[in-house]
């Protein structure tokens, strides 16, 4: 495909013709690691790709790749130009994908990132239900607690849980639900070490921390029914990003843990756990979906967002109680 760059009548800019395919070829050469691999992927000759890259460099007046017999290396100009080329390629793919809205059913791939807690607690039920409703949609799930960059990382929708909604320029956020968590401990632990009667008592107890919600110095923010708030510093003996491991450790009597209600209340051994300081509740976290506005929304993305919104907002759905 080609696109003409028509000069303004108020400038003396010369007329140029820009072949967008050359930008695509350049991105693929870099991504595949060389001309030969890119040629195989694109089903075209190495010499043809080399000529197209040379034409692109000639038009720009800049060297994009340093070539040698053994390797290719991006120049500083090439690194900068590559980011724009990849954005254009991605936008073109998403433009094609958006046309699928003319079909009777959403089709294509949706790339989703979500924290471990959501994946463990809610997705085992939600994803199979979604797949049954939309058999032509493929969900590529990336389970990661680290925050993703919606403009740089290959992610369409990022599921997040925070005490407030994210506010980023160019990012659209949709609230899905609220996470309810409580402090719990096993009956065996309470029999051996006693039960904290005040928030301050937690400082002398063994505790465990979900490291996605907390960073050193470890601190729990607790609210009383009358609105009073206290911050309790504790020294966890276990720091872990996996809620199921924290649940197992709590069941084994290893300490007090802050766990989502959906996780510990559905456990077959829930009778072995008791709430600690039930009159004090941690700050709620808001589950929300975020996506980059400039990328637009494909029918598959829209279908998944509407599905999650319906399922996670329902008041009788315990799946709304999710960890971050």
C-alpha cells in the first residue's frame, strides 16, 4: 500500500511518495532478527527485502540498520523509527480487526493482562463461560503482577485493582467491581497464640503479606465501623504474590493473613479459619479494566469488557471480591 504526502500550498516541501510496506518490512526484519528469517516469514527473497530497506533509508536520508556478515544492529535513528513503524503496523491490524464488527459474531484475539489473584480466583469460571458465548474470540491471557504499559506492551486490556481508579492520559478506565478482604487466622493459631483484640495487637503476632498490595514498610490500613482509620505496621514472616499459598499457610496456623472473602470463604476448610478483628475492615480495592484510547476497541474487546462488567458487577456474584 502507498500513501502520497501532498505538500501544503503555503510551503515549498517537495512531493514524496511513502510506501508503508517498507515500514512493515523494516519492523519485520528487526523482529525476525535478520533478512533471511524475515524473508521466510514474509515469503519473499532476502535480496528484495534488502532493496526495500535501502530505498527506505535513502528516502529518510538516515541509516536504520548497521549490517555485518553476522548480525544486524539498530542505529539510534533505527531504534526511534522502529517504535513508529510498530505502532503503524499495530494500528493497521486493529483497523482490519475493527471491520469484524460487521460480522454477526465478534472474532479475533484479545490480549489481556491480569494479576495472579484474579487469574486464580475468578478466571477459572469466567473464561470458560466467555469462551462458550464467543467461540470465535481467542483470549491471550498474560498473568503478571507487574504493571503493564498499555502503549508499549502487547496488551489490549489490563485488569487492575487499586484503592482508586487509575488516571493516565490517553487511558480509558472502566470500573468492574470492589474487592472485599478481611484478616483471618486458623483456629489452631488462635488457640496457641491468642486472638488480637485491637489493631495494635497485630504488631506482636505472626503475619503474612500479599506483596502486590504491600511494599516495605509493611502496613495495613484498617477502618472501624464509625469511620476511624488506623495504620498498623507489621513484620510478615511470609511475603508472597500467590493468594493460594497464603491461604494454605493460614490454614496451617502460620499467622494472620489478609485474604479476599471469595478465596477463604469458598475453601473446603473454611471452618478452620476465623475472622480477626471483624469490626475492622481494610480499605476496599477497586477492580477495573484499562485500555489505550488511541488503539480503539475491537468487537472482541468490547464483548469481553461487557461480559466482565456484567459478571463482576452483579451484587450476588462473589467473583466481584477479587485481590489485586
